C-alpha cells in the first residue's frame, strides 16, 4: 500500500538525470518537491511544468540556507560522478562531493531537518569479493569518486548519532533507461556509461561503440552489470522517504535487480530495437573494471517494499531510444 504524504522536500541535484526522475515520482506520490540545482550538468528542461526551482549551489552557504527554508526533508543527488575523472582531479571531487555535502548537512541540522535521503553508489564496495553483493560486503572503494560516497555515508552515520539526522543511503548499481511515461528526455552531455554511448552511436553522434574487453571470465567474455531502470530508482526514493516518516532509524540499502546483462547482450538488444547495425570495436579492458557486478536487493524489498519493475533490457532500451529520438 502506498503511504500518502505532503512533506516538503528539497531535491538537491533535482535537474539531473536521476534527480529529475526522482522529482517527478515525488510529485506523483503527493510530496511537494522543490528542485535545488546549480545546472552544471542538470537541465531546466528536465523540470516538469510547475516544479518550484531554486538555482543554487551547495558550495554557497547562503543559497543552501535559502533553499532549506520551510523544508521537511532533503534528497541529495548533487555530485560529480565520473569515476575515471575522479582519479585525475580528486580535488574537484573533494570539493563538490565532500565539502558540498558537509555544507548541506550543517545547514540541515541548523534548520532542524531530520530526514535525509542520499544518492550513494555501488562504487562504495570496490572490487566485488562475491556476487550478488549485499550491504554487508566490505567497502573498499577503488576510485576517489567511490571514496567520496563512502565518506558521506560515514558522515551521515555520525550525524545520526550526534544530531538525530536520520538518513537512507541508496546504493545505486548501474542506472539506465528514461522516464517510463516519456515525459523526461533531457539528455546527459558527454556521457561515460555504456547505455548512453550506445544511444549516441545509434544517433550517429559517435562513430562506434568500444567494447572494453572480450576476455573476461563470463559466458560471452564481456562485463556483466546490474542495470536498474531510472524510474525504478526514482520510486525507491519515494519509498525511502516513506520509511523515514515511519521508522526512526538510518539505513544503507542497495538498489539493483540481482540479474545481470553483458555488454554484448546490451549491444544485441539495442541493435534489434533500433534496427541500426552500428559499429562495434573491441578494445582493451578498462582499468578497474570488474568482470561482474550484481546487487543483492533483498533489503530494499524487506524494508522499503521495493523491487525493480521496469528494469528488463527491453524496457531500458526502448525508453532510452524514445528519449534520444525525441
Ligand atoms: C558498464 C560495462 C564496461 C562503456 C560506472 C561507475 C559506477 C557507477 C555506474 C555511479 C562495463 C563496459 C562501457 C563503453 C564498454 N556510477 N563498457 N564500452 O563502469 O559498471 O559503472 O557507472 O555511481 O561507479 O564506475 O558502468 O556503463 O561505464 O560500464 O564496453 O563504451 O560496459 O567495461 O563492463 P560501470 P559503465
């Protein structure tokens, strides 16, 4: 049963790819979302008509204080997220992800806000020691991006103990797909991930799709990942808020499906749906890429009553194609 709420929620990073889907899901569930975004990668066109918007930055304390006035809860998705880039420019990631979040947490505490949903990542785990990975898997990030997410989870743990700030950290696996209703189609600029790269190749923006390694110990030799539809992710944020309204406890929860797709499967289904025989080139393995990453999402089912509904490869590919072709 869906719980109905009228909480006022500041969605920090709400104009981005995942944030815009979260904002839509919140409004549909009866929450009152306000988007706070610096538009560094977020897009105004990602906001559905009538969504309150504040153009602000978590690095500027006055702007956060303004944004948090009269809010009951925060969903924090604002971050830099390119794992490779984070190894070259860690300072950027330290400032935007760590300093920005500390500013936001301190402002939240000052305003007396006690409900906080955080966009965390499977990147907190690092190299999988077993799959599917549950929340008790060791956390040893292998890139600086993943380290920033883990450090924020630890900060949240302290703010829970010391300041009564209750949080749900949602550890996303591989987000993909576009709005199931086709209303959101602001495309990510300069994407680094497999699905948008495939889409850009279909659209003729890129010449070919590089396949990073065909010699992994997997059935077809290519990397396997747990792709989760962004509309499913969005729904989980609504459920995480529901959880914080009824339970006085903080949690870290995986969001995935436990079923994996290989790079080759993604390419095959994308060719089928688009009817375009785009070029594929085999390349060396990308440093730091494990063969197989899968989420154990039983905790999400148990605590949030959430499971993926739209994360099959056909729905992911068809919703992405629709967004890219519109
Ligand atoms: C998926 C698979 C690649 C591109 C990253 C971050 C992770 C998380 C999600 C935020 C792998 C292969 C990719 C290409 C390819 N981000 N690939 N050709 O690396 O699983 O996860 O995004 O929290 O922290 O590291 O996602 O989409 O880059 O790669 O063959 O052009 O596709 O080797 O097997 P990844 P991805």
